[in-house]
C-alpha cells in the first residue's frame, strides 16, 4: 500500500508525467529495494515475537541478522519484490486511466463550449438576413410586414430554445426551414422557383438543431433566385434505413453578384459543427459549376 500510494501521488506526477523516465525508473528501483527491506524486517520481527513467547532467551539480534546471499535468499527477495512490483504497476494503471478520464472530461467540456459558441453564431447571422428582408418590406409599405414579423417571432423561438437542445426531431427542423422559405418569399411575390421536398423524410429522427439551415441561407444569399426566369433553389431531404439522412441543396447563381465576396460564416460554421457532432459519420460534398451550386450532405444518426 505504501509503494502504491507513494508511486501514485508522488513519483508518477513528479517524474513520469514530466517525462523524466530515468529518474522515475531509478526512484522506483530504490523504492522496491527499500520496501523489500521493510517487509523482511517485519517478517523477522514477527518470527522474533513468535519465538520469544516460547523462549524468553531468544536473541534480539536475529531481527537484524540478514541472511547470507544464496539461492534461498534470492527466492526470498523475489517473493518480497513481486507484490511491490505489482503495486507499482497497479498504481501506474490507476494513474493512466484517471488521467485519461480527466482528459476526456476536459475535451467534452471544450467540445460543448465550442458547440455552444457555434450555435450562438448562427442566430445573429440568421437574424441579420431576416431583418434585411423585413426592412425591405417596410420600405415598400407592404402589409406583409406584420406577417413577416410574426413568422420571425416563431423562428426566433425555435432558434433560441430549440438550439439549446442536443437533438431535435426532423419535423421541427422541417418546420423551421419552411418558415424561413416562406419569410423570404414574402419579400417578392414573383419568387416561385423554390422547392422543398421532404415527403420521404422520417420526421421522428433526431438531429442537431440548426444544422441544415445555413446551407439554405447560403443558397438564398449567394444565388440568383430574384431572377424569375432562370433562378431556382431545389431542396431535398429524405431518410434511408431509419438511420441515415440525405440532404441536398441545388441553386443557380451569378458569379458577379456582389454579396459573393462576403465571408461565409454559415457554411464554415456548419462544417465545424459537423466535425464535432458527426465525426466519421457524415459526408459533405460541395460542387460548383459555371452557373450552379450543389451541396450534398449525408448523416448517420
């Protein structure tokens, strides 16, 4: 026990954790020899007490009379050393797994903090785009402004409270996407070429909140949906085998659109979230042709 606690609390943190392996090995060697001497002393003491009960003249110096070095001595030393070495080994295992658990807990806290930060970035980004649309409606003295504000209120309710959940149902995410599309359409009655097909989606499946909307925001922001003749946005969401989500967004765009030079906070954000939340369980493909932008995302739930 002495070897275990001394090694666990003192030697490993001070020398092994600091990569002073030679000092750590030598110190453990000294600790083992010292422990063997202590064990041998207490065994001799117990023998002395046992003999003293039968023979009061039993000499005291037998406690300190170390054996001559022979095969029997080697066997005794080996028998004494084994529990010490085992105690040191177990203390090392205890330290290794306790440190691993601490690292995992720290990494979990860091990941959670980064996820919360990334979600907090989504709300202002979305709010900025939506308020621009409502501002446009108000300038035109359009009576759709109150309806737009009401829709925005519902969406903010989801983005503020839904985003605090670890997972939400696809049904909730679909409703949010539909509200977003509807809010954007209020800006211009001529915008017709926007389709969202989710008929083959299992609404009960759970995904991370606010995960899909940045791709759709990107399509509206950088696409040329305002061009009623050639502009389009096609969104498809479906599920397969009850554990896979397939999501595609295809939109037309103009290369000379001024907003294309702005930073893509939404896409960079969602890429990082995918790495954190669906590591090795997602594929993201972004293809860009002359006049079309295609995003293809698969998730394993």
